[in-house]
């Protein structure tokens, strides 16, 4: 009888544990699939870095010449930042060597007070918003931040255009959208009030008349929506009275864009009120402002609309849709914007669309890795590299293996109480598994993780002072680490061809 009771007790314990075991197995299976996706992409990006991009740094000047020309609006705005991202993700020695050296060369090359001249404001604004911001989002207050700050100070040193709200440097909506995005970040990072005042001057110029809505909803126009959305978030933290003024004006603008600027699936047209203008590859960039609005409003005003839009991506129309005549840039921009939204709204149909479109139209992952054709370095191709990196880190949940080696795989998936991780290497490997930190707070100075353009989204982050348990699934061994230790890098050793399975939970 005692034996029977013992057997029944064991059965009950196993039955109670079964759901947790099944959930754990499902998370590891998803992580394993993600590892294949991210492993291929990061290895291909590393090949591109060494076989293509680094060779475009001139040995005599140190300048990065991705298309044979030196200009700020293309080479340094759209190409250089993703050289930096590629090195940051796959080779820190390259980042802190020739890639950082290219920044030094650019500064040396630039004429004194170059960006004070209004005719150079566009190139400077592009370099700051598309280039330096993207770098600063992953490096924090490093030399790229100093360069960003110096250029902005020059642009705003003598603004020549009078408005009822104060002088501004331009009436170009693209420049001003970029400026709001840059100034909101500079204020949060530096605490200097001048940056917030300049950003408010631009926002007042557009919003306070009461009837503003951008007519161009794709690149070279959509920047203003993301800028105003981010500024609204920053104002809600630092100047709530101003946020209260902006909130209804933002809603009027956002409602107008939905009513006059989207098709029945919620995808933006290229131009407001003009269905014949085609569909905008910047649709996801536009929705960043809607995410910010909901966070500030404290209620899901636009959430259902955005979720429906993401579900609609499963329609046949959006399979290989030619956003820009099948240019890689059109696919890359549309996917990038989609990832920004999916980072906040995890809609399965949208996630499946992103995976399919990246594989077919940006990463070209059906090609064997060792012989796969690599991207070029001109800006449209560089934007493709950007999106591949972003998508790969979505599948690692922000984790990076350092040093990266060709043929490695790394993937992760959230569990009910932490993260499941799968790693493998073709050859014996020794290094560190680096976890992401809350960069929005520690680097950017934001109290909340405001949705924003030109960033690598955060997925799974660890808090420096918290403690975490890391379990090796194979042998059951466990170790306790602080978040800081995980951010600095968890020492790891992989035997050739042997899969490592880890479960990370709050201690």
C-alpha cells in the first residue's frame, strides 16, 4: 500500500510538472529555429564587413567611401552607421579600430564651422539623424555622441528663419523632423535645456496652428511623425504642461493620417489623400508616433488599429510587395518599420511576414552561407544590412556572442519567467554571451523606452543590480549572476557541433 501511494505521489508530481516542461521544450524549440535565422544573418553580415565594407576605408585618409564619393547625406548618413552596427554586432576590434578611425578622419576632413552654413544643414541633419543617432543608440556617450552634439550646436548656432515661435534653421519638413528626433535625444542624454527648447520651437511651428498633417508619408516626409511622437513622450516626462497642449493636436494629426492616408489594411499611401500614389515603405515609421501617443495617453487609443494592420500583412498582396520597384531599400525600410511596431505589439501574422520577407528579399538566406553573394556598400544596400542586423537581434532577443565566428548559431525565446537560449559552433569556441541592457535609460536618458526610429529595439534586457539564475539544461547545473555580469558577458565554452541549451530566470 505504501508503495502504491508513493507511485501515485510521483505521478501527481510529474503531472503537475508536465505543463512547465512542455512550455520549456516549446521555448527551446523556438529558440533553436531563431538560432538558425540569426546565425546565418550574423555570419553573412560578418563576411560583408570583412570582405566588402572595411575595404572601402581608404588606407591613406581613413575615410569611408562606400560609393566612391564623400558626402554627408548619403555616405555618412546611410552607409557609415551600418558599417558601425556590423562591427558592433560581429567584430568589436574592427569597431574600435578602422571603423572608429573613420570617424576621426571625417572630423579632420570637415571644414571648420561647416554646418553653420544653411546650405549644409541638410547633410548635417541627415548625418545626425540617420547616422550618428543610430550609432549612439548602441554605443551611448562615446565619440559618436560628441560628434552628434557638435553638429547640432553648429546647425542651431545661427538659425535664419523667423517664425512666431522663434528662429528655426529650415522650413524643410524632412530636416525639421530629423531635428526633433535628434534634439529630443540630446536633451534626454545631456540634460541641457537648450535642446528641448529648440525641439519645442519646431513642434510649435507645426502643431500649434492646429491643422497640421504631413502630405508625404514615406521617407523625406515621415520623419516629422516619428519626431513629434518621440518629443511628446519626452515632454510627458520633463514638461507635462507642454505635453498636455500637444496631445489633442497630435491626435487630430494622427486621425487625419489614418482617415486620409491609409488603405483598407491600414498601410499608408505615399501621399496623404492620394491612393494612386502607391503604398509607403515608411508605413511602420509612421506608426511609431501612434505607439508614443498611446503611451502618453495611458490608454490603447490606436493599439487595435495597429494590431489589425499587422494581421493584414498575411494577405497575399504583401508577399514580395514591390515597395520601391523591388529595390532592396524598399523591402528593408518596410520591414524595419514593421519590426519597430512588432517590438511593442507581438502579432504572429506580422512576425511571420517579417521572417518571410527578410529571408526572400533582404538576407537572401536560401543561398549557402560560404558562397552567398554579399551586399554592396552604397546606401540602398547598406540599409539592407541594417535591417538584417535588426532582424537577427530580434531572434537573439538582443544577445550577442563575442567573438562571433562563422557558422555559429545563436537564438533565444522568452519563457514565462525568463529566456531560453540555444547556441552552437562548428568548431570549439570560447568567449562571452553578452546580454542587452535597458539602453533607453542607461544610454539615452529616457525614463521610458519610447518607440523611436533609428534604433535597435530592446527585446530581453537585464537590470544591472538584479540577480539571475542561468541553468544549463543538459547537466542541470546552475549559476547566479548579476545583470551587470550578464551585460559584461557570461563566459562560455562550446564544444564543436554540440548544442548548448540555457534557461535564464530572475533569481
